[in-house]
């Protein structure tokens, strides 16, 4: 393969990767191929791969969790640029956030904004979660937060 063809191939591949990234950042997940962006979901402590809670459980509890966190969220003025951070949270039964177990999975691009999310999650502990077997998906899960 000539240098020109190699350059063109690499250039097109980079453009394609950038286009997928832009679509993901804009929230256009339905336009992305399945391999391009992993599904964000809860992780059970007995599994190594993410496992989503049932839709009914997620619809009931995720907004309650997000609302509780927003009550404590003091995000710095002028730091929101439309990119929502994805945060991994580990909880004990009852909703208590485990110390040092809130991690940024996908940054908003602004470390100050990301840290404000992490602080709010710790401040909001305990989070509202179901009890019994319905709690398991919330033991270790990813959460998207927007102001």
C-alpha cells in the first residue's frame, strides 16, 4: 500500500471515530452502531459485566436518586458546557455511598464540574434505593448527571 493510500485510510478511520464520539456526546445513542458505545447500566456484585435493572425499577428509582443528588449539588457557575459526566457509584444496602467508591467513568471535560458531582453524591448519602433483591442492580451502577 502506498503512503498516500495509507494516509487516506488512517484519515478516514480517524474521521469516523471522531464522528462516533460526537454522536455519543450529543446523546444520539440510537444512531450509533452497538459496538461504538457500551450500554450504561447497573452492575451486580456477583457479576463481572454490567447488568441493567428492570425498566420499571430503573424508571422508579433512578430519577429519585438523581433528585436527591441535585438537592446537594453546588456546581460551579459557568462550568456546564452540555456534556454530562458518567459516574460509577457503589452503595451499601440502604443506599449509603461507600467511601472512596464514586468514580468518574466519562468526564464532562471539566475537572471542577466533575468533582462537584462526586461531592454531591457523597453529600446526598444515603441515596433512595429499593430494598431486597431489587437493590442488587444499585450496589454498583453508572449514573449520568445533568444540572
